C-alpha cells in the first residue's frame, strides 16, 4: 500500500473525523500537490453538517475539484 493509499484508507475508515483529511492535506501540501487545498476547502465546507445543517453549494470547492481525478474526489469526499 502506498502512503497516498494509506491516507485515503484512514479517511474512509473515519468519515466523521477531520483529522485524517487535514493530515493528508498537510502531506499533499508538502509535496506541492493541488489536492491539499481541495481537502482543506472540503473540511470547511462540511462544517455545517456538525450542527445538523446542510452546507450550501460551493463554487470555489467545485473549481478546486475540477482538475482533480474524479475517482479520488469521490473516495475522499
């Protein structure tokens, strides 16, 4: 298993925990990978769920996701 896959597995295994996403985002940022900013934006976008509210559509998040592999986006979202 690659490091990238291990991070994804930790996200999948803990869907309600932002920590794996943020650690993965740091790791990606250290490598200049554009997926890091996407993960950070997704964490911010999803915060209303914690209070039982549905987040609003977020064009900036979609723009960050647009150039990324859609399979990767689906797996970490």
